[in-house]
């Protein structure tokens, strides 16, 4: 037993997580590895961090009209408590989006010790179990920050670590006068073969201005927008994707 598991084995949270049937035994899957690119041609992945929050439902409306499926990396307690947005999480799954972990409180995993990394993940897993009845195999580290220690813990907890190759930097352009920089960042990275984008659904200008611009752009390019579970099928086994969502997410 690893030091991390020895430290947490007596906790109720870790015991519940370890016993959950969604966690598989030994497999040749890329747990604890960082993935930054899509594998399916003509497919992109729109991913959103830090929610759910006030504007997430509006974002879901826009994605539904466009016929796009996205991935949401959510926190347990960041802009608000995840339990207060349970209906939004359930809607994400119903509309065949993907929900992944972004840690409990948006912690910098690259600057955290093993115990903190584990607790940040397992505390959010408990909320996933309470709200959805299962927990994800996909996660994104806040600030895209990892370390060898963090990746080792994430591998033990059987998480695939998703990075990006399109960062809109929408968080740095928080006004109607600067939101266009996010779109410029998107198109520049897309034209350099970027396909997995990062934006933030708690930001009003992202939801109301940036996302519609990106949708129109991608539709003009004839791109298909799917969630990461779909896109990663060439890497992750179908068993993982099914176990992750409790149903097919596409």
C-alpha cells in the first residue's frame, strides 16, 4: 500500500471511494498522464472550468441550440457550492455533456503535498456520488499545475489528466472591450492545430460573447464539437467511458 493510501485508508471518504465499483483494477490506461490533444479528425473539444455558476445554464442553452457537446471541469466550492447547482450537473449529463473534476476548492495541485491532492479529489468525488451517483475518470488541474507527486496520486485514484492546446485566456479579458482577445487567442491556436480549448463558464462575457463567436467559427469550419470522453475513445477504453458517465455521454 502506498504512503498516500496508508494515510487515508482510515477516512470515510477514501473508504467510500475505494469501494466504488466505478474504479477498476489494474489496466493499461493513461491514468496520471497529461493529455493535451484530440485524437479524432475534424473534431474539437470545448471545455469549461470553475463552474457551475450563474451563467452555466445560459451556456448550456447555447450549446444545445448549436448541437455541441462540451466538457465541464467543475469545483466543489469555488464560485459557489456544487450542491446548489445539482440540477445543472444533471442537465449536463442529460444533454450528453461530460462532467469532470477540477478539485474541491480550485487548489494548486502542483504546490500541494500528496495528502492535500488526495483530499481535494476525494472530497469532490463524494459530492459527485451524492448528486450523480458516480464520479469521473477525467480531471483538469487548476492553473494547469501538476507535479510528480500530484500525478502519482492522480494515477492511484485512476484519473486521466486533461490539459489544453487552446487557452482563450478569457479570465484575463473580463470586459466587453477586451473579450475579443479571447476569440483571437482561440482562432490563432486553432489554426495551429489546437483542438482542446479552455474557457470559464462563470464569466458572463465568455458565455454571452466569446462562446457564440467560437460556435459560429467552428460551424463555418465544419467541425464537430464533442466531449472529451468521445474524443479520447482511441486512448481510453469504452469500459472506462461507460463507467465514468454511468451511461454513454454522447
